[in-house]
C-alpha cells in the first residue's frame, strides 16, 4: 500500500502560490497513491506573503489530491494559532470548515476502517497536541484513547498525528505513526537548526524512526515557518510503502 503525504504546506504567495499548489498536486497524483494524507498546517506561518490567499482557497486546490482509499486530514498547530478565538473556545472553524466544504474528511480523535478482509486497517487521526502554545506543557486537543474507541477489531492501525510528540506513548497496536510539524528543522547548519527543531522539546526531527516493532515516519513537509527560507532541508512529498506479512 502506497501512502502519499502532504505535510506543512504553509501556502502563501509568492513562495507557494496557488499555481504551485496545482503543480504539487499533479506530482502527488502521478505517484498513484493508494491513500492520500494531509498532515495539517495549510497556510503560511510567516508574515512575508502577498495577496489574500485564504485557507479555503488553499484547501480547494488540495481537494484534487485523490486516491482509491480516499483522502484524509488532521489539523496542525498553526491551524489553531491562526484561529485563536476558536482555539480558546475549543471549537474548530476556518480550516475544519474548509476541509468539510471541499470534501476532505477530518479525523479529529477519531478513526475510520479501510479495506476489507485480511487487508483491512484502521486510520486514526489525532487532535492537535499544541493548539494553545508552543511548549509541551500547554493543553492539547489530542485524545488517543477516545480515538481508539472507534477501533472495534484487531486490524492494524495507522496513526496520523501532526506533531510527533506522542510517538513514545503510542500503544503497540498502532504499528505506524505519520507526523510532520518539524519541517526537518527547515534550516540545518551542520547539526544545528535555529528555527523549527531548535527547541528542547523537539525530540524527533525528520525521517524514519523505529522502536520495538513500531514505526514513526516524520515528513520534512513543504513550506516554512518564521521565515520563508529552507537551507539544507529539501521540501518533500513523503511516500510511505507498507507491506503485510
């Protein structure tokens, strides 16, 4: 099964214009995904943008990302930080509404069963872990226990979690966690990243991690936060291939 992931698009002209989103969508669809995944943070997370591109404009373009098993999304921290009134009220507004309007199911502490028989698996989406501040001590909207209540059989589980923070505490029955958020550090000078992965609470940075049969794949994402610059961290469409047995 081929899972193709768009994470941390952070779209905003001129760096990531609507026309560039369309080019990205042509590339992801050419990869022929079995499952299409959005890992949140759709709009630019820096002030150096032009025009009035909205989350709805961005997500309308992302609706072209299709696959036989469907397309699914979770929200990221910037989806809340850019909508602080909704975050403080613990309600979803702009990004969630745009996903709904354009036919992209949002998995928010919930799960859906895909495929049948021996190929069946559960796709679980976690609420955001950092909706109110940047530190791990802030109250998150994530509730993995609630999401697992939707899982009613022993089929394998794949977890979508915007931040990788939760991975050390993910139960054994979730064999694969897919995350973004870190941008792979975004700016890497040797082993120093002064922007995204500089904080002490960023335990994971980029790539494939394993522990006792569980896997974390951490996408480097496409866009930028703080400043519209990437250095030694290439924007990526992330492809994960899973085989049974």
